[in-house]
């Protein structure tokens, strides 16, 4: 997956406006529902306990959000929503 790709979640999940949320600075969040299509805007990595974790910034309903790469899958060309 890369910027510009259309994606949907594998399962309903929560996305956040903060790429690196912590207990004290979580930022805003919202649910990303199964039938909502998003566009990947950027990708980045976050270091979690010595491991690089791939994150995607997505455009969802006109707002930018961050999610783990494992939460998203490519929208199939024949898939309708």
C-alpha cells in the first residue's frame, strides 16, 4: 500500500489524529467503520519498544487520521460500498 491508495479497515477500529499517542497526550480519536473508504495520504514509522511499526495517515471524511498499517486493506476494484 502507498499514498493515493483507497483502503478500508479489516475490522472496525479506532483511528487517532496523533501519530504517536501516549497515555497523557492521546489526541482526538474516532471509529473507522467497515463500510468507510479512506485514502492513504502518507506513511511513516513509529518506534515501539525498539521495533519500527508502519503507520498510515488516512483521509477519512475530510479529516486526517493515523492508523496502524495492519488495520487497513486495499479496496478491491469491484468492491462496492
